[in-house]
């Protein structure tokens, strides 16, 4: 795998998805040798929406190369609950590779310590989100020695993926309640008729 193939125009998923951390470390080293400023961010990126795109655009503005660490399905379940992710990791990775501001995608694994990717990449700029609970401000001091700069961005959308999912769930529960409200009188009437006949 060469830098030229990674940085070619187009999504080039097969070249830009680097799951092996040894390979990723080598690529980051090559990028630095040619003077590229490396930015790292990470997250779930479930149900990619405009807020994600704006966040990634802003993240990329801090350097030349944006690496996005995507939580595996297993890690997402640990962080967000068994009902997540909605979109499986392969599709989330692929979707991110289509965004013009994302240069490299990799995975964050449940078996790794939470900051393993940060320590591997040692980014010139680490971008975090104010809405992410993974890295409380006091914990970020651990990574200051291996990051050139740490920037926390405010939310870039008025609604989060979690809130969107909650709205869908509430909408579904409301529809179920309406349907039950319509059908219960008939079920009760049928049960009473059966009792009266018996």
C-alpha cells in the first residue's frame, strides 16, 4: 500500500481502510516524512448525518490528513447498549470513506485500551467532541504528551444520532399504543361474549 493510492481521488475504500495498527503506524510515519500534518478523531458514526459531516470537515481543517477511528460493533454495544449500532461497522466505514474530508479510516476495538489509537498515531491534532463521554477533560491530560494539540469541538448538529433513534423509538411506541387503544375494546368484548356463552 502506497501513500499515492491512499490519497487518490475517490473513496478507494480498499486503500483507505487500514485495520492493521502496524500498517497504520507505518503509513503515519510515511505521511510525516513528506510533511503532512496528521489529524485524528474517533467515534461510532452510526446513521451518518449532517452533523457528522460538518464535524469531520472542521476536524480536517486543522491539518492535511484526517484519520477517523471507527468503533467496532462490539465496542459500540459496550458504549451505547445492545441495540446499537443501527448500521454495521463495515457499512459505517464505507460511508465515511465516501466523505471528501476523510483520508483514512480504521477500527477501534473493544479489546484495546480506550486510548490505543491515540497513542499509536500520536496526531499533530487530536479532535474530540464535547458530546463524547469517552474522554473526560481530566483524562485527556494522559494524551497531551503524545498529541501536538487537543481540540474539543462543540456539537455540529442540533440533534444527535442517539436522540434521533430515541425519537423513532418513541414514535413507534406511540403508534403501538394507538393501535392497542383501538383494538382492546374489541378484544375485551369478544372475551366477555365468550364468558357469557360458556
